[in-house]
RNA sequence: GCAUCGAUGGUCUAGUGGUAUGACUUAGGCCUUCCAAGCCUAUAGCCCGGGUUCAAUUCCCGGUCGAUGCACCA
């Protein structure tokens, strides 16, 4: 699948480093693998991508953003399964020093039940196995858990364990009760979070594709389990078409098939309307930030690839010339797994009360003990008897209840059996969660790689980042043709006017004008305004398009309005004069 | 993490047991009426630690980072 291309990745990362998009972290002390710094332009571009994400999820969908700590106490990750399930049982071969997955060694050596063994048992079991790397018999080895979460201590001298979160999602789950109240106790609702997550990868490589600290943008959408096939805005994307690579296609090595979201749901290819809706929304979002549709596909997880809680999962994969298809977004139906787990761990209810349209009549039998007598007679056992009686099946003589292994006969005159019909107005429901989860750093890399281009201008090589105007860090450059005769002061005035309108404009008067154009081309600045001698007489300037290098003359007082429209994409440069 | 290879101004590079070549870039100046032109000047470098040596950027050992292969990637 991976078809390495020697140049693109290196060219992109070289440019990114040189021009201040991406830097190795803490370079003066030697960089650390798996960590990067975003430089001035990279941080700006990342923020613009995040803001486009907010436009979709917060503004369009109405799912407010929350912000939770990156460190959480152990209980959170016990419930989520990360303390237990996010670690691997490792051992080291004493002969060749290779690090090995102990359970894999056991499986390979014919040991049964390795997955359920504790570390000591597993160590004993693999002592007679051969190291798959060097072939020597392992002998006495220590088996230990390598957890991919970074752990820390909360407070000084504390025994309280904390972990850096391996995903932002848990924040939305643990805040469920508050969120439910905020959304006035009605489903569906959602909450989103953009923030850092941490995974202590054993061996991160591939630049910014696999990081130990990375930025996720996750949405958790809470929905009634019976309503997953009725997204209230489904019609927005019902006819949205894209190629889908289902797990059946993958098993048969067939290519993806293009279809609408309506078809995909109706044919049972995508599990429900909610998942389909966010598959389509994700497609639109990725195209908006500048991913080419022909380098974008949606691939369904194979049944054995899915996390144990997910019923359906689709990855948006972006094609990289260096890394092949890279998972950039995952859209999963997490069911009620997380809320059930936190409800159990925390002892807090994580349900929504759903009112019936009309109350249901339910027959109910209540057993009401005469506690005045029972209490005196049974003393400390009375409370347990009271509880046991609620579920007892009384006969005419009385009821037998079991308290602490002892069967106690309660005569019929010590309680009253009351059969009644009551109105049940609704039920407690644990919502299901639909989760679109975006890897922002991977999106940034994909945007840079796809924007990188080299063309020829006047017989010379030109390096140009064809970034969408919406994500380009610098939005416009302003140049005086000559830095004299008042052209420079007029240019500076225009720059300030644009900056006051919230447009990131960069003024530059150094050296030849051609060099200044090239410099801006390389960082992806989509437009350049040039003030020339005609500007003083006619109050006009030229505006230059990065991609075509064409120029159009416009009136100075029209610049802010026109640039805003060009940057937003409401107007295309080719449509101008 | 293991194995192999590599690391010289911001970038690309020459070279060396006695502190380093050239080009591009950048900054200042001159020139210049629209796409990296020209001229002058300036800034800036031997990945880190230890060893050998009078002297290490150079040789040796260890580390870091990067590339590749293996392993890993809930």
C-alpha cells in the first residue's frame, strides 16, 4: 500500500521547517521523537483549520465546545478500559535484548489462555518458549505491563495516580450529567472538544503522522438508541455522494463504490443515519480545508479491526504520497459502552428520562410491611427483611425471605399486599454515542503535502503552497512597487486598513518585487496587492492571484470587501474583472 | 527497542588531528516602473557527552535526532 516517494515528504517538511510551519521540539537540547513544535505559520494554519472544524460542529451542528483537563484521575481510565486495555504485556529477550509482546510469544509457543494470565503465570509459561527474534529459549524473564498512557502523580507526595488523557472523549462522558442538564434533558445533543491527547508510543516515526502528543478534535453525540436511524437534519446530506470502501469490498479486494448517503443507509452499508451523516459532513469538511476529493476515501473497519464497543466504524483516509492511505478521521458508533462503564465505576446515573407520549398503565404489586412490629421483633435484621420483602412472593400464610443465608418466615399479618395500577410516564434510557474523531495534526500534514507544488514561471522553478485561502496563515501581502515616491506610505496605509478589518496582511518593501511574490508563494499567501505609480493617480491597485499569477486592477476603497469575499471563498479570483 | 547508514551557517555543500570552502537565503545600502536580475557590505556553522591527544569538527565509545528494515501502533 505504501509507495514511498523520495521527494514530496522531504520537500514539504523541509519547507515547513525553513519557513516556520513545523519545527522539531526543543531543538537546542536535541529534539525528542514524537513531539513537534508548530512555528508561527504552522500554528496560524492549524488554528484556521480548527476554526473551520468549529464552523461545522459548533456553529452548524450546535454542539458546544467544552474544555477538560489533559490529566485525569485513575478512576476515569479504569472505567474507560484504558488502564487495563491500553497496555501490552511485554518482556525482553535476555539473549538478543529484543522487546517482545509476552502474550504473542506464548501464543506462538503453543501456550493456551495467555490472554487471561497474570504476569507471573505468563512469565512461567513462556520460560520454555523460543525468542521469535533470535531463536534462543527465553528462560527466566520478567513480564511487565507497558501502558501507552503517560502516568503522573496528583499533588505533592501523593499516592493519587493521574494519567495524561489518551483521547479527549472521556471528558465529554464524565461530564454527561452536566451536559444533559445544559441541553435541558433532551436527546439528541452533543459536545465537542479540541485539545491535546497523549500516547507514549513505543517507536513513533513518520514525522507528524504518529506523535506522542497530538491534537484531537472530537465530537460526542448522544442519541436515543432507537433514533439512530432518524437524524433530524439527514436531508442535508441524503444526496451527498462519495466512494465508500466497505469491509465486504476489502475482503473481496474490490474497489470502492460511489453512492449517496441515502442509498448507503437503505442498503445497510452504513449502520445508521447518524454515522452516515457524519461521514458526509467529514467529507465536506476535509474538502473545505483543502483535501482533494480524489485523494480521500472512506473505509469501513473490518469486523475484527473494530474496537470491542463499536458496532460500526468508518475511517476517513487521506492519500499521502509518502505514507499511502492515512487514517485521519474515525467515525464510530460507540453504543452505550462508555456511559455504562462510567455509571458503574462512579455509581452515578447516566441515563436520560424519556417521557412516553401517553403514560402507560402498569399493574404493580407492593408489599408493605408492618415495620412497627417487625422492627421490634427482628431488631437489626429488620432493615434487610424490609428490602427482601419487596421482591418476595407471599402466600396466604406469609412469605419466606432470605436474609444473610437464613430463611425467615414472615407471617401474613405482618405485611399488607397491595395490588395497584399506576401510570408510568416514561423510562430511563442510556444514550448511544456517535463519535467523529479527527486527528488535527494529520490533517495539517495532509493539507501541506497536497498544497505543495512546484511549477515553472519565466523559465525558473517556483515553489508554491496552494493552500485554500481559508487556511493560509498570511491572507494577503501588500507591496509598494518601489519603496519611495510615497508608494511605501500608501502601501502601509492599505496594510493598516486591512489589519483593522481582521485580515492578516503582511507589508514588505525589500528588494525586487519578484522576490517578494516568490516568498509569499512559498508560504501559501493567496493574494498580493501591489501599489504602483498608477495607484496615486487613479486610487487603484493591482491584486495578484497566487495560483495563476494574474493581476486585476481594483479601486483602493473596494479592497477590504473584495479580499474578505475572496478569502471566504464567496468570490473566485477568476470571476473578477 | 534492535540492526544498518547518516548528521558542517537558515538551506544545500567543500574540506581538515591545529576552528572551515562555495553557493543560495536573510539583514543594511546602491540600483530597479510587476514575478527569485545586478553591485557593495554584514550576520551566521562543524548534533550532544565522554575518551585518546599538546591539540578532536575530524579518531574511538556512548547518547540524541533522521532515513531504511524488523518489532510495536488499545
